[in-house]
C-alpha cells in the first residue's frame, strides 16, 4: 500500500505500508509545486513493481537536506539564523540574507556529493559542513580574541545539535570533523577530509568565480583592482587544486572545477586587455615548496608585461616565509628603468 502527501510546501512524501498497515518505507522527495500533480498521477498509474523501482530510484536521489529536515525539523533554519545574526552583528546591519550561509549551503552540497562518492553516509558530513564556518563571526567579532574559528564553530554546534536530539556519538563525529579542519588532522579524519575538500572546491568553478567577484564588490574593488590584487592567488590555487585534495572524489571534481575557473579567468584577462581596462598576462613560475623536500609548486603570476609607468622591464624577486597559518609567498617587482615597485603576497596552497 502506498500513501502520498505533500509536506512543508515543496516536499512530497511517499509512505509504503504492509498488509497490516505498518509503515515499511518512507521517501521524501523535494519537488516544485507544478511537478507535484504530475508526480502523483504518475505514481498512481504505475504498476506495483514499477512503483517499487521508481521509489528506489527516488530514494537514491532524495536530497540529504530533506532527510536532515525530516530527522531534525527546524535545524537548517536555526543554523541559517545563526549565520544571519552573527554576520549582521559583525557588519552592524540588518540584512535578511547572509553571504556566509550561501557559502555554507554550497559547501554542504559538495560535501554531500563527495561523501556519497566516497561511500560514506552523507548526513554527518553535511551537518558538519553546515557548521564548519558557524564560528567565523561568533559574538559579532571576526576571530574573537584570536580564538580558532573551528573551535568556535564546534562550541556553537554542540549544544544546538543536542537541543535537536542528535545522538551524542554523532555529535562527536560532527565536532571532530569540524575541528580536524584546523589541526591538520583533516587527512586522517574522513569527515574532516570531506569538509576540507568541499570548502576548497566551493571556491572554484562557476560558483567559485561568482563568489570571488561578490567578495571583491563587498570590499569595494573594481574588476581591475580585484584582478590585479587577487587573481595571482586565485589562479595559483586553481592550478594546484587537485594536489590540495584529501579525497579521491575531491581530486576528480577539482580537476574539472580548476579547469573551468582557469578558462574563465583567462578569457576575462583577454577581454580586460581588449577593453583597455587592464593589460595583464599570466606568468607561471615554478618554485620549490617551502618546508617540503623535493616538492615544487607553480605560481601563476598575473602581471602587467611591462612597467605601466614607463614601459620598462621588470626585475622580479620572490621569497617565502612561515606565516601564522601558512607558508607565505612574497613577490616584488621593480622597474629596471624608472624604479617603480609593486609587491604582492599570499598564502601558498597546501599540497598533499
Ligand atoms: Fe568555508
């Protein structure tokens, strides 16, 4: 026996029960309202066997978000509120939207995809992803008193998940996955590895490019200043993305996302040059990876081919230093003709 109903506006529920009326299976499917009538009609006209097959297929596709909402009703909304409130407290505004929540949803959806590909049940990785940045603006401050943000995220997640009735063992898995992100355990902790990869992957591909420019706009940068100031880092990370991954599924996705980002940014540089907004080129430079014997890394420098003041050639130098959280690259250019100087520095991507 099958019973169907629509719950929560856009979620379609199919329940299967045996001859005594005991429920044997429940499937939740997110659907648009316009699809619901068709789905119902389709469901009612299928043979029993075909219905079983359709139900199995549907359950495979059922979104992890829907099953989280069904298991912990209201949790997603509660986490969204945490982001919106702390981000507003930090910005001093009253924005109903949250940039960090958008990023969070994106990371959670990639974590879902990676967990499935790695043969892990996606619920815990997705919930951990929902909290991975929750402590970024804890109490309206960015990195409050130098506290590590993943510790803050875990501090927020623990009581909230208890309140929603999650089992203590599962809470421990969520928290240790989140904390593994900063203490270099993320390669050994499978949930941490998925979070690490999902977080980096979210910065590349179409969504990654979109958030690069969203961030630039929020910080008052033009296309030109965003590209001059930050594209070297973006392209260097894109080129190394597969090397930075901790999971096989992440590595596979990284190859495609990195290629999409690089292709887009190269076209953008061509168009900026044609429009005479910025004449820049990409110069790849291979450097030995600091503190890793026999490892090297290609840095993708986005530079003007000659000094913009006098057209003279650049003398270029670079050095690396150990920063707080990373190995830092410092680059400087000096015009050999007029002496104009340019500097840039950024954290080098970690390579596995
Ligand atoms: Fe993140």
